[in-house]
C-alpha cells in the first residue's frame, strides 16, 4: 500500500474494493439486528457507499446532506460547513447516516447534530467504511476497517481531483522544483516519491490531470515539460 519514505501516505482504492467493503459493511449492519428505514448519504463522499448499502440492505429510501470539511486531497479546511440545509420529517424512522470515511469526524458530527435536531429521526446511527481511530472525534456505530495510522484513501470517485491536487502540491511545495520547469519523466518520479503510487496505476487519470491543470493555467506546458502557472 504505502512505503515509509513517502511524504503523503496514500491507499489507492479500486471499485472492486468499494463493492466488497460495502457488502461486508452491510453484513455487519444486518447482523446487529437493527434496520434503517432511510439512508442519508453525506455528500459527496458518502454517495457511492450509501447507494451500495441501499442495494445490499434492500433499502429504497435514500436522501442526502452536504457537509464538507476537506477542500483539497489530504488537506483540511478550517471548519466543516453544512451546505443547502433543508428540513424533512424523519420522526418514526430509523435513519442511517453514511460517509466513506471518518477522519476527524467533524463533518459527520455537524451533519448528525443537524439531523437529530431538525429532522428528528426515531434513531440515528452512523456507518462508514473506514474509521481513523487515532484522530476521529467520533466512533461510527458501524465501520469495516479501523485505520490506526493516518492515510489518504484515494477513492475512485475523486481520482481526477486527487491526482490533480497531488501534482499541484509537488510543484508548490517541493523545494527541488520550485520555480523551474520539470520534464514529465521527472514529475513521474517525484509523484512516486511523494505518494508511493506509480502514474501507470492511475492510467488515463494522469494525462487527464495534466490536461486539466494546463487548461486551468495552474500548470504551463513548456517545450520540455511543465512549470507552475498561477
Ligand atoms: N476525506 C477525509 N479524510 C480522508 C482520508 N483520510 N482519505 C480519503 N478521504 C478523506
């Protein structure tokens, strides 16, 4: 998964792992004997796991709430915010709040408190695929993997966004490349060094990320390679 020399520990997650993890998470929920009437996905990370849990748990009612903390891959914003708060009536219903991962847990706490107060479910429980126990301020009722050493889970639904930010971060923070142009081969080596994943593991996302960063003028294409734009 990762090696000890990298700057940012990254676990590249495949779609197959997502399906496998949510199936096993559904199993844990089922075996607890508790059944949700409605699933609430935390946008955006909880969407795919929540949808798959609906399938595995045979739940038809899926709604969502947007609570955001992370603005950039492996970088945290100052505080979590609830976007588009709205009201629904969940009295009488068991609700399961689903996110991909509990990291600090702040966005989940914000969503949970809002839902309990404003939507009033009979009971609200929380499920996530991963729980980073040393940093989390909350323990989900259901989780599949307890993560004991912090790592960035590169989920398949943020692949382009993450790879783009990973590349940008090299240009902005690596002292060896500050202010100069970098050939693509060297960039690939730096990427491996920083994140412990090889660009060929993310295939077309590598080229797409460079294309997008160039279009946005975050990077500028030079005759030899790339340099930092704005
Ligand atoms: N979102 C918040 N923390 C995360 C992490 N460690 N990995 C992936 N997504 C996250």
